[in-house]
C-alpha cells in the first residue's frame, strides 16, 4: 500500500530510526518497557505458539514474546520502514537470536491465507495505519481460531479531561522541545495530530466487536495516558 499517510509514516520512522529507542527511553522515562511488558503479560504467550509483532519498530515486543514462546514457537516482527527493521535485526544479531524473523512489509499487504498466528501484538502501530478499522480486521483475519490479540497505544481521552490536558502539555512542552534538539520536532509533532484522529477506547472496542472479536477489554494505564485493547477471536 502506498497512500499519502503510509508514505508520510514510513518517511518519519525511517528518519528517526537511529534515535528511536533512545528517544523512547528518554521521553517515557523508560516506562514504555513496562507498558509493553504489561501488554505481553495480559496476552500470556505460551511455549510453542506462533506469534506476530505487527508494526514492530525496533522489536521490543517481539523480544519479550520470544522469552515466553521459546525455541519451539515462532515469532515474526513486521514493519514497513526498512531502517527501523534493520535496527531490530542488529539487536537480534547482538543477542545471536535466530528464532525471531523480521520482515519489511506493510502489514496490510500480509497474505491472510498463508500466515496464521496464535497471537498478535501491535504497540503504537494502530494509530499510524491508514485505516484503523481495516487494521483491526486484518489482525482478525491473521489469527487462528481462538487466537488473541493486544493493541497498546496512546489513549485518546475526552477533550479537556485531566488526562487529555496532561497529554497535550506533555507532548507540547516535553516531547516536541526535546525532539527538536535532535532535529525531529516535525516528526514528533505528528504524535498529537495522530492521537486526535485515533478512536477512543470505547470506539476501538466497538470496532473490534463489529469485526467479530469476542471478550473485548479496553483498559487505560498510566493515569489514562495509554490504553490497551485485548481481544479474542
Ligand atoms: C510508534 S512505532 C512503534 C514501534 C514499536 N511497536 C514500539 O512499540 O516501539 C510505529 C511503527 O509502525 C510502523 N508502521 C506504520 N504503519 C505501518 C504499516 N502500514 N505496516 C507496517 N508497519 C507500519 C512504523 O514504521 C513504525 O515503526
């Protein structure tokens, strides 16, 4: 897929790729690792299962899932930005990990007939897709029967609620100024814009239901700043 948004998103992540992990750690005070761990814990990957980390970036989630599924399972990390996938591969080589596969691909182009998973994770990816509904539907179609999926992202809270005001101040007064030091202010300004057009938790749950998911649970974490959607096929 090469729509205007896809090209814009790919350009952003290729450009910031070499500082992505560093800035994630700095801007979240390292907390993003805990939020990702929470997502993986809620999904409980089991030894021998087949998993996918979609919009994997530098692969944080894939590495955490690998620890759970072991050598008899499979895990693939897929991302459309080649530069960021290269960093995931470098990290894999560093740990001599031969189990995790990495693929540069738009997740909307994955063939749902040839690949099926017990579980799928997407952290901070859904908000960046051209179409959130189609993204959730894609995940549904990529899951085996009774498969499960989890999505972690910024929580789009009610306008002018305390979490919403805090989020706006944090993004404008902390994230953008710090990213400016690295000449990425335009790229990080994109976060606020993308949250505004991202569905709220209730809306995400509604979309998941329409797509066919069951046992849908949306919870907010870190004082309403982030949200985790857990669904079952
Ligand atoms: C904010 S990063 C998140 C990376 C990682 N999952 C994490 O939590 O750190 C979003 C990632 O989604 C990828 N992405 C956006 N749209 C995509 C698409 N249509 N197909 C595959 N990857 C996509 C971007 O290239 C980027 O690496």
